[in-house]
C-alpha cells in the first residue's frame, strides 16, 4: 500500500513531463495536424477469421497464414467399358490417373510417334526457318504431303503437315533440319524420352512406320500420356494439334490444298483439343486425345483398336467419364469477412478484410480443398476501401486451383496529431494507473 501511494504521489508531474516530451518529439518529427503519415505501424496482432473461429496470428513483419480444408462431395461414376487392349486417362494439371488398363504394356504406336517428333522440332527450330526437302524425305512412303527433293517449306508448314495431314515425309524433313540426319534426330527423341522418365518407350524413326524397311519403335499408354501432358504445355504445340483444317500451296503450284485432321472427334466435339491419331496393321488404331471442360484438362490414350470407330468412341467415352468425376465447388462469396487488422493509433479499432469477389473451382470428387489465408502486416494510413491487404489461396494436393484477394471493407482516414496524442495519452495513463 505504501508503494502505491508513493507512485501516485509523483504520477501527475511525470505525466505532464512525458506529455510535453511526446508533443515535442511529434512536432520535431514534422507530423503536422492533418498531415498524412507514412510511418509504418508498430507490429500488431493480425486476427484471421476462419470457419473454426477467430484466431490470432503471430505478430511481426512476416506474412501471416492460416490453413483450413474442406472435402468435395459426390459419388464417382462407373468407368466405361472399353474395347481397347490398352488405355489410360490422366488429369493434365495434377497428373492424377483416373483410368488405367494395361497402361504399362509396351506396344507399337504408329503415328502417335509424331507427338515426340513435333515437340522436339518445336523446341529446336525456329518456325520461320526454311527447310529444303531431301531425296530421303521424298522417298518416305505411306501418308505423305507429296514433297519433292529440292522443294522448300518453313518449319511451321512442316509441323502442320506432320500433325494434321500426318505426313511421314514432313517428319523426315523436320528430323534432318533439326539434327542433320534422321538417325541423329531419333537419338534426340530417345534422349527426350529418358528426360521425361518414359521407361517403356523407344523410338526408331520420326514417323512411326513399322512396315518393311522400317524398324518399329514402341511405347505404352502411360508413357504417351506423360509425353502428351508435357507437349501440351507448349503453346505452339497446342495450336498445331488443335487445328481441324489446314491449307497449303505446294511449291511450284498455284492450287490450294486443304487437309482435314485425321482426329475425327476434333471439331465434332467442342471440348476436344487434340492430339494425334495413328494406324498401322501391327499397331492397330491409336488415338492420344485431349479435352478441356470447366477448367479441367484431361488426356486419354487408346491403343490397339481393331477398327477405327471404336477408337473414336472409346476416346470420347473415356474423356466424358473423366469430366464426370469432377464437380464445381463454391469456395467463397464476395464480401465475406475473413481477416482483421489492428489499426495504428486507433483505440481498440480494427480494419476488416473481405473477399473481393466470389470464387469457385472444379475439383475431383472427394478431394480435400485447402485454403490458406495470407495477410500482410504492413499497414499504412490512410486506407481506401477495396485496397488489397492479403489473399486466400485454395489448393488441392499442393496445386493452386483458385485465389481471391482480401481487401479493406472500408476507408480509414489519415493519422492526425490529435489522434497520436490521444493514443499515447491513453497508453500512458493506463500504464501509470497500473
């Protein structure tokens, strides 16, 4: 009791002295009444609101985060009955295998070989490079553009001939332009296969022919899916394999020739985006297909069909089945209070942060969707409504599927000298008063 009475005996003079010093410091610092302050606020506690309640985040200058999760609901549809001896279906974004049947079995793959030819050529040649056809290119049989030795084409023309017309002679011309010889180019193809981890793949030529005079290569449904997944990341590749009709005027001719893509479901089905067909009597009918719907991209591989019609039907059915396994989930509405920030020099006053838009994502049924709230603790007054101070990122299996900004729900005026004095006076009186 004695200690308390002594303390309060000198409390008022101390307060007056401290207040005088405070006003002097603020004045000397150049902060005039009504001026805008750019002084960073002292570390404050950032409060993050989640479905589980309001939780305090760690104070300091680092970004604050809080993670929650939810599961997508819905039952999985039954897989289609396919006639193909080997098939696979994968999600391009995540690599998830949705369907698999004999996917690791090594098989001859016919012209789907050209997927590797195309992407290696794109990565090693300029599109406007002029290529002169060789006698070897002219002599390449089966599906052809009909080039003659000495004729010149751009790399871009040869790529479309390769993937739309499925021209074997274009494959040879690209190989020679890229590596000097077909054999050297095949080495590049196999090096790329090794780099992509294609363990059941070996190429022997740039076109996939397995008839007399050609040694057949091989791959598997899984490896072709992985290859297509990689190739579809390339914008030029996507553009080429997504082309339904392509036209060219051959050198020395005035007639325009138009070729239709061998992939019959490309153009016939709105969401189909590629990729490549193939056929030889030994490989059967093959199709590496791709499609995109509601933000989900899938790749299907069908190998070894006995006739053509089931190849198209199985590919389409497999892609449709894949899309049916996803559902659109509403992750956040617009204007949802998500976080709060303590305002500098404001007594017990907080700034509410809200989502700036509604956000949804299409996710695989049963997947856990995690949300991570990130708030920047650096707050400088004044604040205008709608100013961004954080974000919520939604992920599935570590892969980002959506992001929404966290913005100030209201405007807050600049700090004035009066507000600072009132703030520090409150702090001092509270400290002295015990």
